[in-house]
C-alpha cells in the first residue's frame, strides 16, 4: 500500500475530538473525507485488521485498502454504501476484501455513516472481518451441493418445500415421473395435487410436527395423467423452528391398476361363472333325477325333446361362459394397450366421432374459446367414451342425455347429465369403489372395461350423483405447454 500525506485543510481534528470514542470501539474504524476519499483517522483495531500501524493508513485513498485490480467494482460498492449505509458484497455477489500491508486478503463487511463537522462532510466506516461467516457459508454451500447431488441420485421423486408450500428443490426423478422440469416448479406452489384443498391440509399437518408415512393420494402430471402415489413427508428444522418439509413419493399407479384390473375381472368372472355353473348343474341334476325317478316308477324316460331342450340350455350357458372368458381376455389386452398408449387424436375428432356413433348433440365449452381442433387426447378415449355413452343411452328415455365438454389446462372434462338415473346401483358401485359387486352381472364387462381403460390412460370416471357422470381425459398436448399458464 502506498501512503499520501493528509492535507491540513481536510483534517477535522479541531472539530472531531473523537479519539476516545474511536479507541473504545472493538471494530476497525476509518474516517475519510467524503469528497476526496482520503483516510483521516484510523483506530488501533483498524491497524490490527490491516496488519500495520494506524498511522500507516492515514493519508491513503479508501480504494487503496482493497485489491487494486477490482477498483471499479469497489467504487461501485462504495456508491451503494452511501445509499444503504452497509455493503457486504460486490455487485457480482463476490465478497468484499481488504488487503493487508503484507498482501493478505481478508473478507469484510463495511457499515458507513456520513456526518458533518465544521462545514465539511466525512464518512465513518466500520470494518468487520467475516472470515468465519464466509467459511460457514461455503460449508453450507458445499453441504447444499452434496444434498442436491444426493437428491438427484435418489431414484424416488423428492421435493423440498418451504413453510408456505413453495418448491425449493425438485430432483431428477420428480422431473421424469411428473413431467415438470426443476426450473418450472422451483419458486412455485407444489403443483401436483388433484384436489386443491388436500395440499394445504397435509402441509399444515406436517408443519405441526406431523408425519406422513405411506399416505395414498392422486397426483396429476404435467401431461394431464393421474398417478396414484404414496407420500412420505417429514418436517425440516432451522434451529427449533420448522422451516419447511421434505417429501418423497412412490408411484404405485401400475401396481394399483393391475390389482384393480385383476380384482374387477375376478369378481365379474367369479359371479358369472357361479351363476352359469349353477344353471348347468341344475339342468344336469334334473336330467339325472328325472331319468332315475321315471325308471323306478316304471314310467317312460324323459322325451327326446325334453332332453334336447335341457342339452341346448347347457350348451348355450357353456357358450356364455366361453364368451365371458374371451371378453375378460380382451379387456386385459385393451387395458394393457391403454397403459402403453402412444397415439392421440384431436378433441375435434373425438367429438365428431361421438356425435356420429352415438347420435346425440354435443355442446363444447372450451374455457371461452373453441380449442377442440388443437387439443389432443389419447386415442383410446374414443372407444371407451363411446362404449360408456352406448351403455347410458340403452337405459335412457326418448330424449338423449346432455353431453358437455370443457377444456381444462391439463385435461378435458366430459359431463353426461340427465333428469333420470344414468346407471344402475351396481354400475355406480364400480365407479365409486373401483370394484365389481354381486348386485347385477348380466351386463358383463361393459362398464368395467370402460372404467379400466379410462383409468389406464390416466383419466378418471366419477358419478357425483345418480343423474350425472363425469369423465376426465388427460390432454396429451399439455406436456408441451408452459408449466404455469
């Protein structure tokens, strides 16, 4: 560091009388002229900080206290200090450093205060070394980097949220599972819950020192599909306070869909098999019993026509069993194909197809604009929705139910409504519980197949009340849109 002699004209010695005050403060203090930047006073603590005698600092320009190659950035920092009275970083975010007489660089925080004395303006600067703080920040940064690396290496979707539910971290598995890139959701509210009221209730529960272990719910991906997940969530602490939560989710969609498909098919087949086999057994027992009774009584055996009728019923019932088995096999194939869907159709094509095959008026309400030509949905939605409408129309009165289509950001909602119940109680039971019942089975697998295909493509089928059905179909074009429109 070079030294310049202070000008007597700029010396505020007669008006300051602050020597005792300067020496009583444990932090390094420098007093400089506001206009020239020349240092006029330095206390002993300043000498310790700069590793020199305090008198060696007097007469220096304030810029000479810092690395010479960064003088422009320090000038800008001093300008900011005049406004905020404190400066901790350069404009690019790097730490402030002073340079000691021996050439050592030490990180500092500077607080400034302007004051007037005998008609002149001076600046009092308080320098505090922040080496320990900077070290802690670096250690925290390294820890955060390791933490983020660990999260990205974790095969399960993981998110870190603050206490308001805003996403702080979003790992690679979450990107791959739910379709949202990290930069799309970071700084935004957690976007995945289908039920808007569910998330704040769960967040409050965890923040109140609660835990979620295997909590089952449904998430909606960026592409509009529903996924069944199990959530495991823990609170995060800063000191004694809860600062946020960290949660992992396990995608159990395929497992639940396979179990659901097998459950529905098993129940349908079990009840229909039992009913048909009871008929076959009854007819066979009748033939045997009648033949034995007639023979013992000396009467003639059953006529050929009676035996033929019974045999025909046995054959017909057996054929029904074979047909039901084949239908169950086709249903499993359809559901498997729907899970692996790759092709799609426009909403306009879907509506045209329904209008042509089901012969009813279609009212399309697309958030105030007609988007049906640009919105895309899975192609499997066409036969599934058509089959559902056929089932409803078979039981409908002369006037067809009303069909309303609404385009949402991530999915298409199709509402079927009528003044009369649209489905039987057993059919509604399948929709509400995802399970077949023993109440009615003569219709076979029609509704069960439609329900399973819709859920396999990431959609949903619900019956809010007896005279309304709501079909949810994911938009395959949604993944290409912005995350938060």
